[in-house]
């Protein structure tokens, strides 16, 4: 067995000198998996076909179906049976109940006591101020932050305090209240 190219006694030098051709190793070139090549060819052909078919067609407009009770074209003469109802006024939104809206006021400026004094202004206007403190971070201007359900109340609070900037609540802000962050005097 030793030196014959078979079995455990085979040496690496003997493998290099082995002159018997191995199947599939006599030709040079790259062999690609046929499935991948076929899939790529089909994808390119489908894309080209879609391009050719849709390149010159304008979008089609579909006519709106008429309901059974409507005329095809309005007549020049008003009908005796048709009444024109005046447009109904939109119902007025309920007034904001300031005492039911929680407000927190934060000082992001170097002015001592600013959050407390603005919190007092908000409370005097009827808002339920539940806290004042300092804010750590960078805020570009005096801002009222609001959760989605309190957007109308935020606009009213901003009007009451003279703040121009409103933004949706972010980060660790509580979603049951308005948050006022002050960067300077109002």
C-alpha cells in the first residue's frame, strides 16, 4: 500500500506526481450554477419586457360611475323638487378646559426662577401646573411640547404665554401633559 497512491501510506509528493486525470479538472474556465444564471436571465428579460410595454402608455383615467338617482348632466333650469339647503355650519370645538390639562414648566436658560414665574403665569391663566424644574439639553427657543391628543390645548397655552414654537412631545416627556421649556424671558 505504501507508495501506490492508495491508503494511509500515501505521501503528498506522490499525489503531485500522480498522472491520472481527474474528472472535471482537465478543462479551464468558470462554472456558474445554472439555476442562478437562468434566474438572472429571466429577471432581465422580464424587466426589459415591462419597460417596453409601459414606456409610451399614458395613465388611463377611469370614468366615475353615476348613481341611479342623479342626472347625467345638470339642467339649465332649476327643478321644482330640488331644494338647496344652506351649508351647515361646522360645530364649534369644545372650549379647552385649562384646569383639566397638566402642565410642566422647565428652565433651560441661565435665568434663576424663570420656570417658577412662568409656571405662576400659566396657573393664573387657569392651567394646572404640576411642576417646575430645570431642563438639561439644548433647545433653540421657548417651546411648548404636546402629545397628539393635546395639540389644541398646546396652541392655547402658547397663546396664553406668548410662545411661538410648538412641537410634538419627544424622548422622556410625559404623554399626559404639556411640557413648556424656556430658553429665555417671555
